[in-house]
C-alpha cells in the first residue's frame, strides 16, 4: 500500500500542481481573516 501511495505521489509531482507560494498565500490570507474575525468578536465582549 505504501508503494502505491509513493508511486501516486511521484506521478502527481511530475504534473506540477499549484505553486507552493500560492498555497501559502491562500493559507496566510485565510488565517489573517480568521484572526481579524476573532479580534472583532473579542472587542464586543466584556471580560469575565
């Protein structure tokens, strides 16, 4: 099973796929939006 997975991974690597910087930029954007949402939510609550 591991051999099949490694063979599939090698085949996928040959075709390219999305650029790693694009994937990183999308992940960073999502995390920043979630951080801003968390900060906005936290400002409207009283401290307990």
